[in-house]
C-alpha cells in the first residue's frame, strides 16, 4: 500500500486549465527543483553535467533545457545503478520496462513515485470521463513487474472506481468478466479489445449491448496523424458502441498522455513532465513538426531522468482544445526512429503500412519483416493473416503501393500463423515488427 503521506503530495491543482504563462512558470519551477535534485543525488547526471561543462543551476527556463545532455536507452541499460537517487531501503516496488527494444531495465519505485504514477492515471481517467461508480476492467498485465496494470489500478482506486483486474493473458477469462460483472469501461491494447469483441460475438453476445461506455486504449495508436480515429479505432467504437480514447506512455517517462473527450491528442500533465520534439540533429522543433519525443519526467524520486530519448516520432499540437485545458497535446506515434525504413528511394515507418492493412476486410493480423539488401535500400516483407480466399497477396501489395508509392513483397498466411509469430509470452503487446538487418537486431514491437 502507498503510505498516506506520499499520496497526499499529489492532488489535482487544475494546472492544465490555467493560462499558458502560468503553466510554463509552474513547469520551470519544477524543472529547477528537478535539476537541483539530480545534481545532489544522481551519480550519473553529476558526471554528465561535469563532462558537458554545464552548471544545472544556470538552467532557469524551458528554453534553457536544450543546453543539457540527452539520455538514451543504452545509458539506462549500461549504467542503471548510477541513476538511482535514493537508499535501497526507500524502494518499495521493482518495475521493469517491457523490453520491446532490448533487455528489460529495472526502474525502482519509491512510495512517492507510486503515488505520482497513481496521480497521473487519475488525471488521465478523469479526462476520459471516468469517476466514482464506474466499473473498469483492466485488461493489462499486472504481473512480471510491469508498471501498466499496477498504475491503472492505483489511479482507478484514487478515483473511487471499482477495478476489475482481468489481465491480458486469456480472452475467454476476460469475456467471462465482461459477462458477469458488466464493466462500464475497459483499459487494454486495442487489438486485444477487438479480439475480445469478436470472441463475445462468437458466443452469440453483442458487445455493443453490454453497457461498456468507454475504451481506454494503451500500447497501440487509435488515431491517425490528423487526430481522427484510425480504422482500428473506428472498428472498436462500432464493435463496442463505446467512446474510444487513445493514450501514449512508457515506463521510463513515468507519465501518460491521454485523450480528453474532444479527441484532439494526448494532453500533457504539466506538473509531471516536460516534452521536447527534436529533429535528427538534436535541435528542438516547434509544434506541428514531427520529430523524436524527448521527455523529462518531473517529481520522480527513485530514478529520475533528464531529456530521455524515447525513439518515438510524433508531433506536438498547441492550438486550443475544446475541453478547456491549455496544455499542449501529443499526436499519435508515427513510427520509431530505429525502425525507419529506406525502401526503393522512399523513407517510411511501419505504421504507414499497418494503417493500410487495418482497412482491409478479411485481414486478421499482420507483421512486417525487414532485411538487409543494399546499402541504400532495405528489403521489406509484409506478412498478412487471412482465412478469406479473396485476400490475394498482389491485391494487398497494390493497396499498400497506392498509399506509400512503393510496392513491398506480401505473403498471405493463416491467422493462426500470424498469432504464433506475434503473440510472445515475454511481451505484453503483439510484436509486429521484426528487424533482421544485421546480426544483433531482434524483433521489436512497433507500437507504444
């Protein structure tokens, strides 16, 4: 349990609804406190500041942040112990990253860190309209030291919701929970929630008649670059007769970006995180331009990070939101920097191909394989699962070519073959990107 004292540190101040200049001033004060904490307690960042010749005390504004060094996932993997800022006796939870792009990394949590994560999820769920009296099925992993299910549970209990801890390992078990306990909302990976709807229909039950009002989608984008619902998002909405909300998060960021009812991108929690978008040269980009998401989580005590490179490509939006919040919003992930493909003179990311496949009737799962071919071009194979004889490889390739202007190799196999490849016991999300370029690359999950 989280001690009451830690829980009281985080109460909704309504900062997101204040004028932009007040939000910036509050963030800058928290950033200065964050840097002072790193300088006092983090062996890794003390070394980094000295090596870069930077005095963190001279960083006063958000704009000054660009003068500080970046932190990569390889830093965490190689020197995780040097990031720890508290005595081991203050650690109350061991959290592991999902390991989708490498070996899992331990991120120890203090009681205050767990309270902070719960506060973040409380903000997210409240933005989606959840509150006291809601019954929420958590269709996400609660085991293997993952943060996701635990964070959702803490956030829902802070709101006074009934949390139904279903996990993500068994569709029949989730279907039973839905039938017997009639949740008003569900939290889960979109493709899993879609499979759950299909399972219920196979049992003669209409998912849209089960009173589920909201779907909080994690791990995979449900919006297009223009912020409209993707085909996957539309299918979810129609299958369940429920509102669909997108989110974006990672264990390292310790913060989620969540849709409000307006569906105009994931709102930043300004008291919990500072976000930058960088180009390939590491320069800060203005809102509206795609680049790498770089995050500085605020108010973390156990293993705080500074300018953490997520590897994800997205766009910040600063135009006013109809919900009244004045925070900037993050659009859906367009791809991962490490998964950028060079194919026949075109640069593209896997989600561009996946978006086409989601529109095709008869397609039941897919994954992408990429191989070395030439120095300036990759070989791309798209593997599609379908039991529909009308789904032909040439037709699928033509549809992809119409969208991205190049035609990849397409292979049609059974849906069961795709499931065996993409559903892996040690992963909490389907693995749909397999990178065979070089000898040390492993399959990676393309969604966040």
